[in-house]
C-alpha cells in the first residue's frame, strides 16, 4: 500500500463521517460535504533514519462545500480544527503549514502540508 493510500485510510478512520476523503488530486465541480483531497508532493531522504527511510511530503486539501464566502470562512474554522485534530491523532503524520486556497474559483479551503516517514518501496 502506498503512503498516500495509507494516509487516506487512516484519515478516513479518524475524521468525522460527514467528510469525503479522496485519494488523488482532481478537479471537483460539485462538493456537497466537507472534502479532503490527498496528494503526494515530494519524496526526500530521511535526515534521521537509515538510507532505506524516506520523508513523504503530502498536501491535504480541505474544502468547504459552501460557495458563499462568509459561510465558507465560518465552515473552514471548524473544518481546519477537525483536520488538524485528525492529523495529530496519527502517529506517523505531522503537519507543518496550512495555506488558504480556492478550488476551481469556487470552493474555499486550506492546503495543509504534511510529512510522514516511510520505508523506500512502500
């Protein structure tokens, strides 16, 4: 199982069941509930582990289903906390930054940069 697939499975298990977690980055024309897209951004050798270990950087894009800016902003206050708590509950995933995004000029959200350590070949 890939690191991305493992992250999707783990996040699906800890996020509220009102969320949709999607295991790739794609254009979503319609969102009806809180949504998280999971995408690998980079692989780097791990600084503090054997050569067989790598650091996987992933983007977790959380999107509000609201198209009204005020409603989306209010929703994102809660969604960010839920996402951060879910990430923090996983033993091998840490987050370093959350940046505001707008998906397809319609859905507001945050792109959360995360890191995990994996075995080369996982």
